[in-house]
């Protein structure tokens, strides 16, 4: 019998969930605020078009991906948990830490899995970096720098920090086992008056310097991670899962063989087979990252007022 799953919100990213669930052999039900969008998606992927109400009432649907706009994550995830569904919420988990804590208590009380779409935890290049850091093969870590850039149209309903920074912060958390100790952020709006489109975040992990660059204005899409160590440094293109290592002693830059994986599919497989006590992408992680996002936005506003 096929596993019945649902995807709520079938925009750009929601369609990817539908596609991968279908490839995994699931019976997929789709719901969207726009019924036409839901029906078109259902037809494209041979899924069943539904509504949120019908999906919540269907006892056979045990797993739900929430891919709605960020501001609706809390509301929809809460409804799904109350209906007894295991839930995967796309990043960020919620817009406020308090909302995350409420969802955590609800999931625990109902013994349900609540995962967050921190997809780079399933990226083999990032996994390799984590292994190298844990083995201390890079020596003392001097700095970690992440660049999350691409050209986007004006987004009046989005915050660049909550939209782009979840992944860089989560990669730091996953690779180093914790969040930065302190952060500061400067952001600027260029095409609009009050919505920052570029931001620079700096901080530290103990003696390790941290920097994150975010941009909706840079034409070349980039998702890169650079870790500089006293013995070796690592350069990652997170999109292509390419990893290179520079050895300080030999002065050689070598590519490391990485088996590229389907990160979305692996994330969904993990969700469907997840046990909460072994959850590497669970609600605690999601809350932790939201806490960093809130601190970043607060710093950006404070620094903006100082101009």
C-alpha cells in the first residue's frame, strides 16, 4: 500500500516536494489557496487535488509538507499537528521563536515528528565538510564564510534575512555543532525604500570569524562555503556539490570526489522514516535558527538607525 502524503502550497518549491514524493512511490495529495494552481499541479504529477480541510480530515494521510509563504508556516503547521499529521515545514520554521516553541510542545504532546526544510544537512559536500571539521584535519579554524547571492525581482512581502539566511546559519550549526556566539548585520535597500536587498552578517564562533553575504541584486547565483584552517582550507560550491581542499604544506589545491545526491529526495526519505529521537533536522534546530534570524534582523535595524 502506498504511503499517503500531502503537500500544502504548491508554488515553485512545493512542486519539487510533489515531484519527489511521486518518485518515491507515494500517493500524493496537493492543496493550495489557489484551487487552479492545485489542480494544474495535480494533473502534472498525477497527484490528487484536494483542499486543506479535506487533507486534515483524511486519517490515512500521516505526512504533510508545508510549503506555503513564510508568514503562514505557523498557522498551517499547527493545524496539521492538531489533526495528527507528521509535518515537514520549509525553512524558516516560523517567524518568531515563541511560535516555534508552541509547535514543539504540540508535536511532543501528540508524539509527532516535526521537521524543518534545512536541506543542506542532506548535501554530501556539506556532510564531507562536517566530517573534516570533526576530525580536526583542517587544523585550527580561522574563518568560515558563506555567500548566498542571486538576482531576484523586488519582493515586497519578504525579508532577505528570513528568506536567504536560514541555510547559511544552519550550515554553520550543522558543521560546527552550534550557532555563532555574536553577530552583527548591516543591510541596505536599493530598489525600494524599506526592504533590504543586500545584507552582510559578521560574527564569531569562539576564535573563529564568521561572515555571511546575502544579496538579491547579484546576477550570478552563488551558494558557496569557505572554511580557512591553519593546515587546510575548504572551498565548496553547494549547488554543484563540488569541494576542493587547499593544503598549506604542499600548496596544492585538489578536488575531493563527492557523490552528488538528490538532496530534496533524501530529505523527504528521512522525513518519511524519521524517529524524533534521531532527528537531525528537527524542531529544536528550526527554533535555534529562527533565534539567529531574529537577532540578525534586530542588529540590522539597529545599525540602520545609526546612519
